[in-house]
C-alpha cells in the first residue's frame, strides 16, 4: 500500500447516481470536494461501514475493511473510524465530559491511544465539561463532537461538512482546531466540503467528485485550476483563510497589528480576550486585493505588502495569481489588469488590502 493511509476502490449504484472512486489517500488532511448530491457523503458512509458498496475494496492502514471478492465487510464499530457529522448529535442527557467519555469507554483498552483529558486540553473544553449540550453554542457543540469522535482513538477521522452549521465568524477557529489535531495526534482526515476556500485553507490534497465520478485528485491549488472546479466557485466568493499572530496595538488606533509570514497586517479589532501572541484567523477575499507594480503613495489603505508572484493562471474569464508575502496569498484580477500591468511569474509586486475588507474569524 506504500505511503497511503487509505486505499479506496468502490462502486455504489443508486437510481439517480452511481458513485465510482479509486484513490490512494495519503496521511494528512484530504478534502473531498464537489457540488451537493455528488456522492461525497456516500463515499464517507461507505468507508465508515454505514453503506455497503456494490463492489470494490477499502483498506485502512493495511487492514481490509471491505472487499467484495472475499465478502469482507467489517461492522462500523470494528473499523476504528471516527465520524463527525454536520450536526453535533451529542447525547442531550449527558454532560460534555460524559459525551466525551462515551466514545472512550466503548474503545477496547488495548486500542486506547488518546486520553480524554488530552482532548479537553487540545480543544479548549476545560470550562465546558459540566454543561449539557443545550447550554452550548453551535461552535462549542462541534468541538465536543470532535472530541467524542477522537476519544475512540480512530485510525481515520471522517468530517462531513463540519462547518456547514456554523456562523461565518467561527469557521477559522474550527479549522485551526482541526489542523492542531492533525499536528498533535497525526490522525489522517477526510474532510468533505463544497467550499473551495476551506479546501485551500486546510487540505494537503483534494479529491473532486461530481455526479458520482472522480474528476481530480491533486494538491488543492492545482485542483482550483481545473475548469470544472472553478465553474463551481461563485463569483467573488474565493477567500484567503489565514492564521495570523496578534503583534500589538497602537494607542488611539482601532486596528490591530498581526504577523502574516514576514509581513505585518493591520486588521479590525479582535475580541477582548485576544492578547498579543495569540493566533486568530482572518478572511480576505481574493478579489479585494489590489496589485501594484510600484509602491503606492497617498492612499488610505493601511496594508501595502511586498510580495513576489509565484504563478499566474487564466481560467475562463478570470485570472488567478499566487503571490508570496512570507505566506501565499491568492489574488483574483481581470485579464485586462494582467495585460496592462504585464504581470508575470517571479515579478515583485505590492499587494494593497483595505483593513475593513479583512474579516476576523474568531
């Protein structure tokens, strides 16, 4: 199986859809991207053992979970796969701590690798342990659901659009928690989304599915350049979802300095509990970034970042470019701007971003 964490080769037919996927999923976070009704959830349910494929095989870490030739079909509880759904689905009569312990207690002692206390610390749940689900915010409930799924010490974590029910302002925090979970626990993840900005922010690889068919499996940046994928992106919706480190406030200034790579970004006010050194997430629309070949003077925009163009791509009637400002930024411009500025790979440019176009996601 090489370096793959998961080998999937499945076919499942329904009256309105036939799912066919064949992929070697590496360690890391892999996004499953596609429009609604494309078969993304069916794929996850097949891996989890909630749906039996018509034919094929599923191998996780060298263990065969499903194989049609040998009639192997492990029960869901024997697959060691964690599953986080769109809704938290917590037990309403149990406290947060009891919800987390539920998954842990169901796991055979020899398979327990992750302690509940470690999950509480990692996901910042210390103050919530005695609460019932009815007294949790949507974001808090999702973190508890994540802890419960991880408490089973899974070898794979499935996430079915975990941000779909969250307010926009909570997306960045949950994405950060997921990245922290992978860094600390090393559990491979399959992350379903129909939001390409989320995919670009979190995933190491992206599997694109449409009408049950696998269309692409590559690095998220390359997947975005697929004409079909780009056709699914609503005009003006592409965002840079970035983690920045708060670096200070200036007296009398409503803006806050934040480190983005080697650059300082001036962002709107952060929540009162955020102090210097804390990491927050921000969203910057790709179309709100202005490109200049010379340093602008006499403008009101507070952010003028020096960068270098890494790549330029024409997709339909749009132009996407990546610029390195110490961290990569995705910029969307018109073909006319590309021609008039004569932009090319390797060129040094200035990126202009108005502070009020930056949304703090914490």
